[in-house]
C-alpha cells in the first residue's frame, strides 16, 4: 500500500504541476484527490487507535501546510488560493507519526518548494533580464519538493 500511495501521490502532483505550468490554475479536484490519498493511507494503518492517531497527525500536517502559505498570501500576495489548498491537502497526505526527522513533511515540502521557486525566479532573471515579480506557477516547484519528501519518508520507513 505504501508504494501504491507514493505512485498515486506522485501522479497527482506531477499532473498538477503540468496543469499549473500551462494554465497557472490548479483544479479543485486535485485537493480532493490528495485528501483521498491521505485517507487511504490512514485507513491502511491497522487498529482503530492507530487510525485515530494517524488522522490527528494528518490534520496537523494539513495545518502545517496550509497556515504558512495562507499567511504568506495575506501578507505578501502572489500566492494563490490553489497553491495554499495544495499545500494543505499535500500536508494531510504527507504527515506520518514517528518520523522524528521527516514528520513535518508539509514544512519540508514548503521550504523545498520555496527554495526551488526562488531559484527558478533567479534563473529567469539572469536569463531574460526581467524583474523578479514575473508571475510563475508554484505547483511545479511544490510537486518536486513534495514528491522528494514523500520518497524520503518511504525510504525512512523501509530502513527503520
């Protein structure tokens, strides 16, 4: 189930990255797909007490993904609602208990995607000489960081 969840998560984020790169819009169904992946992952964990525990971790992961980008969107602008919801729903799917180093998967994904996003803006600034405020889709960068985070979690689970 872990590999299947990873493949589904990767497919959804990769598809979202392609759609956002082409249209600069994230469809609403993407968030529901990520939530479904997170719920399937939670339900496959075993006994009911562990399911409740994992659900609480996933809700915390959703908050860890949603709140920082929401605050960034309010304070700075430029972060769309689809990007904020994507971070929240991916945080729900990424959150896992007992991963001391990688538990805050949403934070790892957000920090990684922001770093990749800034590097992308810098690249276009150097290449085209345009100002840095040129609108760019955020989902491709978030997808790269989110898939990498999920992959690291998967490897960590296999090792430990």
